[in-house]
C-alpha cells in the first residue's frame, strides 16, 4: 500500500509538472507572437540594390533615417508594416510609383502601390530623387492614410451590400 501511495504522489506531481509546462509553453508562444523580429535586416546606414532597375542605392545623405525607394526609378519594396523602418512586413513585393501629390507645406509625396497586396503607402521624396521623374508621374489629389483607409472601408461595405442585395434591406 505504501508503494502505491508513493506511485500516486509521483504520478500526480508529474501531471502537475506537465500542466505547468503546457501553460508556460502557451505563454512563451504568445510572447513570441507579440514580439516579432524584423524580416529584413537592412540598417538605415546600408546601401542596397534596386529590384526594378538594379541600380545601387546609397543611404540617405541627410533629411531622413529610412531609405524606402530607389532615387533612379522611384520603385520601392514592401518591407515596412506599421511604422516606417520597422521592416516587419510579410509581403516583400515591389511597390510601383502610382503618382505624386504636394502637401500644403510644399513637400512632395510619392504614392507607392504594392504589386503583391495592393497596399498604398505615401513616401516623401528625398534630396537625391530624380525630380523630373517624380513630375512625370500622374498628379493625385492630396490625401492622408486615414482618408485612404476610410475610402477602402466604404468600398468594402458597398461591395457587401451589392452582394447581399435587397433581401438584407428588407429584413432590417
């Protein structure tokens, strides 16, 4: 009887240990998901080769920390996710220059559209960008990211209403 009691205690301790191990493994996995590492290891002081024109692009001489497009062809790469310089995007596709606009303070902004996921991103022009090439792009009305997101939501909702048709309006 003594042996079986010891065995039960050992099994119970092992079961508790396994439960704790599973709990900590789940917690570790959740921590990994919230603290993602950058997918692209380019530092802001390193040069890179353009995917579109294959020209060598040097770091910005001044006026910014993150080079985000080629000054020769104005193409970019989808590497930033939420903040400029975070290098956390999972897309990685090329981004073509779709147009430009001028902010009220006189600053020129290039609109890049991702060829992989169709995301639009606004990038200020750099001092060494080919300004004639910027002006050759179609001029777009000035807008902010917030306006673009609101427009995308409206389009999405309009698609949903067209899909469901008048049955939804009658039921509501």
